């Protein structure tokens, strides 16, 4: 049986696996997927460069999303000793999303026009 669905004794009822639900609550939060995608294509980025890469996301929301992704263990906030430089990069857990994002790209290429 798939871990995504836990079936009950009747065909009318099912429940989503809590791990699956938690994953989608993180990935489905607006801007998180785009932030992860940008960081998958860069080793690390300063906030201003990340903000430039996700231009429709306000700075306030970007800060919130980065804190949320950091709390989930997907993004690391890297500070450098004796410097005000702060960069963001994916953790091993964040890097593990690479094949997921690749599949999303394949789905988008197949099902959506570039104009939309």
C-alpha cells in the first residue's frame, strides 16, 4: 500500500498520510517552491539576490518563508564571522527535493503553455 494513502475498511473513506500532508503543507505554501528552485540552481545566495530571483514576493514575505524553510531544515542561513554577509543555501534535506522539482518541471512542460 502506498504511504500517501491509508485506506480504511470501506472504499468510501481514506486518509492522507500525515508525512505526505506535512510535506505538501511546506511545499504548497506560496513562494516556497520558487525559493527552493532558485536555491537548487545556485550554491548560495544573499537575500538581495534571492529577492531579485523571486521578484513578485515582497521582502517581508520572503523573510517569513526563509524562516519557515529554515525551521523545517530545508534552508540554512549562513553567517560569516567578522562580516555582515548572510547567505542562504539548501541543506541536505533541501537538496533531496531536486528530483521532485525536476518532476514538477516535466509536468509543467507537458501540461502548461509558456504564455500562461
